C-alpha cells in the first residue's frame, strides 16, 4: 500500500487557515503544487479512515489540563445542516442561532476550564437511530470516561436538559458536586409541607435550601435577567454562597463561547461530505483545530479572531507587495509613489 500523501495535521492546519470553504477539494488546492501534492481523493480517504472514537483529541489535550482541579462543563449545540436531510447524523434540533427547530447535527461537548482556559476533552454526536443512545446516555458516558481518566473536578456544570433526577443521583454516586439550571416546573418542597413548582416559592437573593422531589436536599437560586424571565439554578452544595454561584455561572458560559468559536473559526458546520464517517472525522479535526487556537490564545493573549485573521493579513501583505492582478498603468503609478 502506498503511503498517504496527507495527514491529519494537514487537514487540521487547513481548517485553521481556511475562512469560508472547508472541502477536501479546497484542502488539496491549498497544498504546495508538486509531484507529492495530495489530491482531493487523498483527503477524502483521510476522513474515511479516521477512528470513530475521541482518543486523538484526548491525546492532544492531556498536557493542558489539570485533572485534579478545575471544572467540567457539559452542553450541546446544533450544527446547522439545512441541505443535508439524507445524512444519517442529521435530525431535527433546536438551533440557538436560528431560534427555531432546524435540520442539524447535535454535538454534545464536555470541556474543562480553570476559569481561563477552555479545553475540549470529549464529545459525542447524537445519533439515536443508529446507536440507541439518548443525550443523557452520552452525558453519563462522557463523565464516566472523564472519571476513568483521573478527573476530579470542583464542580460539574450543565444546562437544565441534563438536570434529570437520574443524572443528579448518578453524580452523587461519583461524589462530584454539581451546578445546573432547573426548569420552572420542577417540584420542590421548601418547608416539609407539600411539593410545588419551583417558580411558586419565594427564593431570597442568598438562595434557599429545599427538598427536590425524588432526590433530596438542594440549594436553589433565582436570577432575574434583564428580560424579566426568572432563571433557576440549583446545586447539591447546601452552603454555597450567592457570590460563588454567580462566579460559577459565569464560568459555565464558557461552553457557549466554545461552541461559537468552533463554528466561526474552525468550519465545524461546513463539511459537505454525505458520509457520516467523514462528517464525524471533520468534526473531530475541527475541535482539534480549535484546541490549537485556544492554546495560542493563552500563550499570546490574542483573541481567536485575531489569531485567525493574522493568517489572512499576512496573505494580504504578500499580495500588496506582489499583486497577482494588475494593469500596466499600476506599475507606473507605483514607481511614482502614488
């Protein structure tokens, strides 16, 4: 068998460099033109032969996480695929970007943060018709893998979708503290009288300890954002102060920033392959590309936007010195300093 003309790093670097087109054809066009250049078929085969697990991502991130501290954050995001109805990974999901239900791939992400770094350590793709796994199954699977890898987070934080009684009890068995949103209709007992929906009870600014039906004692907080729609948070740490809760909530938003980053700067939604195997491989490579942006952000202090467009800026500088398209009169103007 002939050796491959391209590697995973060629594709990852292409995702880092490219701005709008993220296809295997474009990846091949961006290579140096010589006898050893990789064709678009070589990149297609590269995506087809990538393992379906996330071990390659874990190998990348291990040096950058401190497993004995920090926080784990879990949430999902929809990768919009409006024209890919026949792709097996595409289902109908709610899109926060479109504010409606759309065709897309549901990406469930687990990231580690110390308050500054945002490091993706694992992910799953919702594909219940083929693997039979719900989002909650993926939730438990990723956290179980994190535990076997030695993580011992200060808190696990997640949205209300994952705040089921089963998940909360499961985390209690792990002896991991958690912080989550609760939907306003969750049943709690604030005074050992009877259960009522959480939005019906009075919650002071400092929070209130209540009994969550079928779970036990928790502490709940009520936040009223500018839109006046009450937002309920809960934790198993009964003496958690509001100041700490507020800081944890701020840190939990890092996963939303992460999802925006992989979409805006790594082309994670832009793969046009119809093969589910290629789509999975592209998603994995895009996340690994993001990791390189994040490590560069930490070391340089530059934003993901600045890091991305510094590559483009260098190309523009080169073009300005040696314009590819010009008229004879352009040379005359330049020679006269115009």
